[in-house]
């Protein structure tokens, strides 16, 4: 299987126009596929079946710490955290360090805690679209999906709104795979890190009713985490809050526009989103196409392949969530779907820390948008809606609609 010749080029422009035929082929023909990544010629593995994804994401022999990667990976420049405080973020840590840092953050992200965000979210959503009217053309990426989550997280973390646009641009650079952007990525990363540290220092001097102050209190009172771990916690909240929920809102709106019968379900019964609807939208096209790199700490056999210690593994969530061996008619959006849990928010110890917040923001934003503009439609032909060419994410450049 590892030497199987595939009839397409992964992560090519054709792939990004519609990745699912390629992922379907891999899942059926080479579910654990050895691949040489084009940047740095790094040998790695692409895993596409749901059961294998669950196994790897739940196996503590697979580390997320980039320093455990192979020599080829270390030399490639693919690492975004090496040598920086980002190596201390929750997604990049292994137990026991991961356990103590996640526990310190988790109390702020329980469903009960996040429920207190509801009034802020409602206000931000209403203010975002208060001047919108039927018949107008709007870009739902720039004018909706990019604004609402970043305003919510800036409000909850306590950072100033005038910094939001700069941070959003820096986060986009951080995840870019365009070689033309590569020289600018280190500076963007340093600006994000500097602002995270600045925010922690500000809130330590002037605490408030915000997440950053809550993290500082938990760190200081319990003395469980270091200053770097505290700074990293705030930094990853900025990155995640500005980035991934934006992508999910865009994906969800596009999925509903692609399935008018499901859009009508939301129009007729908005409560479906709070029930099974958001979960199905996360399954259908989550913001994460592939989990962050996993690096086995020892040689591990998955199916008939032995993955050597340090070789990067890409767990393709986009493929696992559409595995026909697990989900009936997986390429169909069905907001009433129940049953097997999707992997759109991860699995195992690295499942999404902000899952409850992402769900609530998305549910409230989508319910309000569809409630006010039930006749929402694309303003351009469907084939002109283009993805950003980012291998790890499902992200669209723009989504022009007529209200």
C-alpha cells in the first residue's frame, strides 16, 4: 500500500477545488499512505479512515510536540512552534505537562462557563448585521465570519478591538502555505506572541472580568503553570478564536446554500442547530481538514504499515468524517443525523478546548443570519467559490451572497 501510485496530486490546485474525490480514493485504496510532502521533501503518512483516525488520536504514543519530528521534518521549515513559546501551547504538549496546563484552562470553557458568553455573542452578532438589508450583496467571510468570532474572543480575552485587524492578518499569515508569504511568517508569529505577552502583563497589572485575568488567577493561586505556559495559553486562544471559528461559520453557510432542503429546515425550525444541526455541519466540513502533525514516539503499526518513530502523520479529519463505513451517505448534509461522533473537534486528550464556545458562537450567528435572511443565496456561480490552499484547513477566500 505504501507504494501505491495515486491518480492525482495531493494538495494541488485541482485537489483544493474539491478534495473529497482524492480523499475517497485514498480511503478506499491506500488508507495509510506514505507521501512525500512537497515542502522540504518530507516523508510522512496520510491516514484517511475513521477507525484509524480514532486509534491515532487516542494513542499517547503519537505526540503533538514538533521537536519529536524526524530530522527531515526539523530541517524543512514546516514547524511553526520550534524555538518559540508556541511550543508551550496546549495543542503542542504531551502529558504530564499537557494535563496540568489543560486543567488550568478548562474551567473557563465548560458549557456552564461559556453560557455566560451568550449576551456578548448576541450583541456582537446583532451589531454586525444591524445595517444589512434584503437585496444587498455581502461577503460572508470578511463581513460576518471573520468579524463575529474575533470580536467575541477579543471581548472575552480582554484585548482591544483596534488590535483585532492586525491580529487577524497575522493569524492568516501564520497558517499560509503560499511560498510568497514564508518570509513574512516569522514576523507575524512574533507579533502574535508579543501581543499575547503584553496582554498577560496588562491584565496582571489591571485584572478584569475576562478570560486572561481568570487564567492569571488560576496560574497564580494554584501555582501550577509557568509564565511561558500562561503566555502560551492566551496566545493560542487568540489564534484559535480569530481563525478556526471563522472558517467553520463560512463552511456552515456554504453547506446550507449547497443543500436548500437543509437550509429550509433551519428556517422552519432554528432549534435544530442547537440540537443535531451544528454537529452535522461540523462533520460535513469542519474547519480542520487535518489534525496538527502527530509524531510516533516509537515505531507503530497501523494496518499493514509500520510508521517509524518521528515520521509525521496527517490524520485527515475531512476524510474520516465522510467514511462510508461509518456514516450513511456521508457526502450528504443531514441536519437530523444522529449516531457516531464526528471528529470535527478532535478526539482524545487534544480534543478542542474551546468546543463549547465554538458551538455557541456558531449556533447563535447562524440562527440570526438565517432568521433575518431566509432567502440567502450565492452572488456568484458555485464553481467560483474558491478555497484557500492550506493543507490542514477547510478555509474559503470569500463567500459573496445576496441577502
